[in-house]
């Protein structure tokens, strides 16, 4: 088990012995995680494993009850999601918070619209926005047909890519991706995995949250597995095979036992 891997230099993000309690409920207990620039850490676990709580700590929605949280070597306490963004941490949620009938460019700049003109004549700068969207998506390897088309006309994988490119453009150093492939077919999921690899190539740190080991394994550098709010461990790809990961996540021993019982009783 590898919990002390270093890539040289200071981690972008570091949690050590982080716990989160909601009254008597233990949502997370003693979780430690490091994220370096230019790597993908996959955070895996089933429903109820604690992934959502960990996402919210990174995103500034929750504060840990115990333990430390460092960003680029400095202790931080986030009071809001704005604090996380100001520290270069962008969280891309599964629902993406996009407006389907609005253009790709409008969605890309939602809340930070570029303007042209003066005073009461100020208006959205479509030319600038369209040019930036084309350039930023091209850096992710996406040749967008028309930035003025409604974002709802894009596939799920393409919409994820827009959200990732938007986060990078607005200064993200660390991307927290919440189940980006969960609702996608095989081809679209593959598209998103390529964009994650592209973000790593641009020296971003990526925390890829998923319950699907088949999506995590091809793109991940290290793998942290959570179960019922506790950390089973963190492994590199050299230390953990895909089959071992699947067994660990699925409770393989219990499934084998059940299978034997079914065969025995002819159910």
C-alpha cells in the first residue's frame, strides 16, 4: 500500500487524517490523500462510501471535523466554495450546472461574462467568447462545430469537456470531477477519459471520483478506495491490478460466498 508517494515538490492538495461528523454520524474517518500537479488520483467507492462528503470538503461546502487540509503546503479552512475557487480548486459536479437552451459560449462564461461597449450599451461580447471557447476546447483536443449552438445539443461527454475546459480557463490548478462518466455510454465515457488525460498533460492535478473501476484504471496514477467512510488504502497502478481493485470494491469474497450458496441450493 502506497500512502507516501511523492512526485517531488509540494502537493497541490493534501488531506491528512481528515474526519467529518454530522452529530453522531461518522461520514468520514481518518482519510489521507495527496494530489500532485500532473497526476490523476482516482477516488473510488460505492454509494455511502464517503465520496460526496470528501468532494464537499475539497469544494469548500463542508469543513473537516478533524485533521488537516493543505493547499500548496499551506493550511486552509474554506468558509465557502468561493474560497476553494480562489485557491485554484474547481469542482465539476455530475449535473454540470449548465443551461441547455443557452449557447456553449454563454454557458462557458456564465457568471463571468465578457462585455463590449459602455454604460447602458454594454453587451455580451460574442466574438471574444466564441474565439476563447474554440481555442480552449481545441487545447483539450475538441474541435467544436459552433460555439453559438445550444449546449443541450452536445453529447454528455462533450458537455463534460466544456465544464473541464471552463474550469481550466478560469485558473484551476486542481480539478475535482464528480462521477463525470456515470451517466455516459462506453464511447462518451472514453471521450471524457481522454479529456482527463489531456488535463493531466497540461500539469493539472485531477481527483477523479467514480464508482466504476473500469473507468478509473486506464487513466489513474493512484487509487484511493473508500468503504463506509473509511480509507482502505492508496495504491499505484503497479501495486494494484484491476481485478484486485474490483474485488476490493465489490466485496468479492461475499459475492463468491453467495455464488457458492446459490449453486449449493440450486436457486
